């Protein structure tokens, strides 16, 4: 009996994890449907079934983008829009993050800050444009202010939730090790809320680009939004599509950068280490 028990583990089937080799099938499947849509779009346009005034063909969009790049207008407008987003994002994230910390660490701060923030975040941007023009004029200030306003709310909501979601056992452990309130905030609460803060930053980036679309309707003389508005007046749907593609690509690029920093800053998380 003892002999059979001793040999039982050796007779038991071993479960081995099979390593899945890399295959190009998955990336290929992900690009097939967009390529098919582009080919159908081009075929319909080439057959004359889709007027360029309604929607330019992919080849026309590429040609328009190439012409804008050669003339230098594309680089100038992209640089101006990037500067507006960067300035508004820094201001909005700084203000939103500071308010989230004050409200998250104090009940009094929550009572004072949270209700106005919840009301302001429901206001539509288009309704604020006339007021921003009256208050700040028609220069760069209202454009940056609109971007900052849009970027402030996602970081506030996520960081506030992250602070309040920190495990109380970790806080109690910090007290056991002799950390004062400042030490708890620095070494326990803020690091614990960092994943939520980075998620909020990614949302803020997305909202910042959406806010820029509205902001660049305010007496803009440069920027991607200005390029789109100018093309609209001349029924240039190819340039309009170039602007929309630029918004999408720039938004994807900055989000990818934040995700890279997220992996580095949160390398201590087991899920990210295994990934």
C-alpha cells in the first residue's frame, strides 16, 4: 500500500504549459478588415458612386496630406495644436490633481470641492465658448482654458477614486511602522492611487483633444481645427479628412507614450510584470 502511494505521483499525468509560438495570423486578421474597407471605399469613389464633395477617396486624402506636408502647412498646424494641447493639459492635470488630493484626503475638502466639480463637469463645452470669449478674449487664452477645463475632470475623478480606494490595511501597516500623516500620503496613499491617476491621465489626454476641436473654432488662424474649418469653406473633404486622421493619430501617439510610462511606473504590479 505504501509502495503504491509512493509511486502514485510518478504515475500521475504531468500537466505542461505549452508555449504558444508567435504567429502573424493575429496581427494579419486585425488589419484585414480596415484594408478591405479602404479598398471598398476607393472602389466606390473611383466608380463615381461617391462624390468628392461628399467624401474624398483614400488616394485623394493621401495626396492632399502629401501636398500639405510639402508646403509646410501640415507641420505648422500640427505644432500649433500640440502646443495648445500641451499647455492646456499641464494646467488641467495640475489643477485637477491638486483638487483630487485635497478632496480625497479630507472630508472637509470633499464637501467643499466635490460638489462644484461634479456640477461643472456636466456643462457642455459649446455653451461655455461665448463666456470664455467674453472673459478671456479671442486669442490663445480661451483655447488653452477650454482644453484645461476638459482635462481637469478625468484626472480629478480617477485620482479621487484611487485615493479613497487605497486599502485601509496598508494605511494601518504604515502607521505601525511609524509613518506620520505626511509619510503615509507619500509612501502609501499616493503610490496606491497611482494606477487610477494614470488611467485618469489617459482619459484627460483623450478629452483634451476633443476640447481642442471645440477650442480651435474660436477665431483660430492656425492649427488642425483651423485647417479643417478653412477646408470646409472650400468643400475640400480631402483636407477635412486629413485633419481628422491627424487628430486620431496624435491622440493614439500620446496615449501610447502614457502607456509606456505606465508600464515602467507600475512594474511592481504582478499583472504588468507577467505581461
